[in-house]
């Protein structure tokens, strides 16, 4: 039977509607809070922490007999972790705590955040910060191992091989994004910085926040010498991800925001990797 918290004298005199019975016989798979914004600390490869604005969804299952979950407890749990370093291990603790405090069988979390990595312009060497959309997603079933997935979206430049081949001069080129979600075997780990760098190598050229004219000439010519369809980017990314130590599963989406169309070229792929 689910317990109620009796700590607060105000609460003890107020009816606990959430804990009352529901007669409809429907167990809910996920209930909780979404769109919670909190400052979190993410470990960086250099050994420090980056403060990020996290957008969080935290849910549990709810047995059919209860009318409601205890929403305030989700915020209590997340507030405990705000401003503390968060990675796979801490997310495991967070979900264990959630299962215990909500007397649930399973808990799920999505933490979306923008992560900044310093980029160096290819010729001038000038440094600037590029933002990457990242997500930590995890699922925990009571008594089982944590199921953890990391996702990142990386922008790139692509230049069309067909356009280059058939045109007297020029070739259409555009910005695209590659979105990767990756699961690794327990104990294996890849830094956001390392995965981003591997992914950026797979486009026709990388994108940079800050470029001077010499840099611009370089990236224009590099893309021209390295034409790729959206399929080429995706296939090269598959080969790269297969080589990462301990990868169990991955999913890729590539999207080129075509400059000659008002639509995108799109490719997707997922696979389980043999260990
Ligand atoms: N379950 C549920 N609660 C909601 C919802 N919308 C708002 N709440 C509010 O969430 C608040 C906190 O609920 P609880 O966590 O049960 O609060 P509490 O009983 O003071 O805290 P505990 O003693 O820890 O259970 C209440 O004021 C609810 O009305 C909803 O859609 N579902």
C-alpha cells in the first residue's frame, strides 16, 4: 500500500485527493512532470563542469487503484540534484530515489540541454563557442540495471555531389544536422566532446561560429572537395559509430536543409551493434 508523508502539520489536516481510489481500472504507464527548467551541472572532458539550463521530463508508472501521483515529490527530487554534477551514475541514483519516493515500479527521465564546446577556426585559429542540443534519457525498472541513452545534434555543411558533377561552376550547399542517440554497455562512456568531434568529421565541412575571410575560403573549398549526399553522411556516420568502444545500439537522423528546395533531404538508420 502506498504511504503518505505526514511530516507537515498543514498537510495532515488537508485531504489527500491523489491517494484516493480510482475505479476505472486503468494503470498509467508514465505520469509526472515535463518542461521543468532547472540549472544542472554537466561534467566536461577537461575535468570541470558546465552549468546548463536543463529542460526535464520525469515520470513514473501509476497503479490503477490510485487517483493521482504525488507531483510535488518529482520537483523535490529534481531540486535536490540541481547545481550538482549530473552524469549517467547520478541519473541512476535520481531514478532509484524517484522509484522509492513515489513507490513506483519504473521511472523515466529526459534531460534536454544546450552544451557549449569551444571551436577553433581552421586558418585564423580564432576560438568561439558552438552550442549543441543534447539529451540524457534513462529508464529504470525496480531491481534492474539502468537503461541509459545519450543524444546529441551536430550541425554541418553539405555540398551536393550531383550539383557539383552536372554544373559548369558552383554546387549547391547547405547547413544540415545529424542527430545521434547512442547506448553503451554498462561501464562504457564517451565524452560529449569526443562524440561531437567524430560526428563533425562526417559532413562535407564543419560549421564554426567565428570565421575570418581566410577561414571562409578554407571551409568553402573544403566542402567543394568533399561533396556528400545525405546518404553519404549517414553511412559514414554508421561506420564511425560502430567503431566506438562499447556501443550497444545507436540511432541516426540526418537532415539537409536544402538551399535549392523548400524542403529537406532526410535519412535515418538504427542498429544494434555486435559486441
Ligand atoms: N496528481 C496530480 N497532481 C497535480 C496535478 N496538477 C496539479 N497537481 C498538484 O500537485 C500538488 C502536490 O501534490 P502532492 O505531491 O501529492 O503533494 P503533497 O500531498 O503535499 O505531498 P506529499 O505529502 O509528499 O504527497 C497538489 O497541489 C496537486 O493538486 C495533476 O494533474 N495530477
